[in-house]
């Protein structure tokens, strides 16, 4: 508020931005979880002010460089402009200040419910023109493990190093296939895909498996019957995605490494494939009961 200034008379301006504008300050602009809170906050404002997406401009008032999630802003909300690209004074017909990402109700992980969570899911799928209905087929489940791997998401992390990585990915998948031989079991570094392809994959997933990380934000877009199996190294625990599963009324199970000798250099964890497979088997039983 300290950066705002009032005036007795209307200042000179070169053009008017018609309709509604939502001014958004992004913080973790390259992180899917934090960007998802920005998407959700913006959706809540659209519903609160009854704004049509055809009459909306998103004004990004942060100074972040372009990132791989920028395109999703355009798909979901239409016109996006950056404050830094405005070279002349502009008049905004109706301006709404966005909700700070860290102040999102999506960050209140102890709450029992998230307002309009199912409506937000449908909104995202509709904007991508994807179908969301998948019937549960317990004879042929789609089981997806998403892998955290080093990648350069933004210029502030030039090494691209991430933590909470699985050392023995294929061994874990093989163990799941042994216990669930008639089901579709696959692994993916999902962040390498465009968002429409990510959502297509998630819409068909019955059981999602992954180390705690931003990719598990896709819990918000799983089918209503689905389950989440979240993995943790011995040095980490958090409840972001347990909360998401609770808000969606999905089944949730957790596996945590309790053997410190399985924590290897460069943030790799040697996971217990058999133990995780048994957890996935229990999840299959729960969602099919």
C-alpha cells in the first residue's frame, strides 16, 4: 500500500484497458505448486467478481523473466500483460489486486475443505478442452509414478539440482509390476511435458506415486476415485499434498524412508521398492473396495 498514491484529478494517460484486470504478483513463478496457488487465487477472484474470461486481463506486476508456466496463464485466463512492458501511463477500467500466493487458502493445509476445488478442477480442464470423466476399472488400473530429476527451471538455479530424488526408479516400478501384473504401470518426468499433455496423463491416472515435490500438485486434477501415494526421504516431511487429497476426498497413503544409510549423495534416496509396491497394492484395494 505504501507504493500507492492518490490524486485529486485524473492523471494523463495514453490508453485505457477495458473490462476487468487482475494484478498478480508472483513469487515462486517457476514452481508448479506455488504457481497453482496463483491460478487458484485468480479463479477465486473471477468467481467473486463474476468476471467473464472474455472480459479479463491479467497484469503481472512482478519482475520475473519468462518461464515454462507462462503459457498456462494465457490458456486459463486469456490476455496477459506485464507491467514492465507498459511504456506509457495506462488507465485500467476495473482493477482488482490479486491475492498473494503465500496468503492463499490453498496454503492453509489444516483446513478440512478448499472452496470451489472441484469447480476449479473443471475450469482448468475446460480451458484445455480436455475430458475429465474416467470410469474406475479395477481390472486395469493406470498407475503413474512421477520422478523428480535435476532440471533448470529458472536462472536462479543454474545447476538445476533438486532434492528428494529416487535412485532406483526402475527397480521400484518393477516391484510394483510384480504385485500388480495386470495393470498399467509407468513412470514419467512429467515436468518435461507441456501442460496439456500433463493434464491428459493425470486425467487417466488412478493411482499417483511420487516423492514430495511440486509435481504432486496434480493431485488437484486426479479423477474423483483416485489415490495418492506420497514418498519421503528421512530428512523431509510436509502435508501439502495430504491436504490436497483430503480436499478432493481422495485416498492417501505415505511411505517414508527410515534407514539413513539409504540417503545417498546428491539428494538421492534408495527406496524400498517392495515396501512401496505393497503400499500401492493396499491403495488398489482401498480405491476398489
